C-alpha cells in the first residue's frame, strides 16, 4: 500500500503537481484500526480482562479497502489527466505542422490589422461618397448656370434681331427719302434751266459767248 502511495507521489512529481504528503491523520486512524488491537493489560482493580474487537476491526478493514480503492481511482484519473496535459502541447505542435504556411500566416495576422484595413476601406468609401455628392452638386449648379446663360443668349439674340429689323426699316426709309430728294433736285434743275432760257429769249439775260478755244 505504501509502495503504491510512493508511486503516486512520483507520478505527481513528474506531472509537476503538488502532493499533499500522504494521507491525513483522519485516514490513518481507520488504517490503524484495521489491525487487531493488542490485548490490553487489566488495570489494577478491574476484575475482567479486555479482549480485541474482532467484528469492528473487520468492518473497519472493509472501509479502509474501499478508501484505498477510491484514492487509487482518483490518483489514476489525475495521472491520466496529467498525461493528457503533457500530450496536448505535442498535439498542438503536430497540428500546427500539418497546417500549410498560408494558413499559419493567416492565423498569425493580428485582428487589429484587419480592423485597420476595414477602417481604411470605410474611410475611402465615405470619402468617395462625399466626393460624388460634391461633384453632383457642382454639376447641378453648372447645369442651372448653363440653362440661365442659354436663356440670356436667346433673349439677346431676339433683341438683336429686332434691332436689325428696325435698322433695315430705317435704311429703307432713308433710301426712299434720298430718292425723293433726288427727284426734287432734278425738278429744280429743270425749272432753273427753263427759266434761264426764257430770260435769254427776252434779252434780259445774255448768254455768255464761248471762246474759240472752247472756254466760256
């Protein structure tokens, strides 16, 4: 029994577990009671000797055996647990070696990197959205200005056409006036010529003789 306890203690030491140092005093009492008590010497003054309690010792022995089995079961479970703890790092290493370098690289990437990339993409999207809104606002503004400029040009063109029409009308009237004046001038010239001829015939007005050289 004590050899088994020593073996369990060595297993605990290997597994780097703390061992309590042996069974408690309360557990030692049943183990000692499992052995038959020695015959007590009769005390002075007592007439009847005392005998060992065989029935109680057998019952206590059964209790001790069940305690030993339960302790052995717990120690075996602790041993298996420590062995599984020892094997788990090896399994992790083997699983890590089985994984591809690409998977290991992805696992080594910190989450903050993905957070930064996501935040950067969100910032770019927001910036592009704001820029598109500004461009749409600018296009709407220029479109309104272009429509207003077209309206102003149309009004100016209509005004220029009206002015041109008026100017052409004035030119036509001026031509008519010039024609009328030319006609009046011609009439005055004919009247002046007729008057001069009449005065010459009456001898009031002498016609200047022309010189031989053709000068008057």
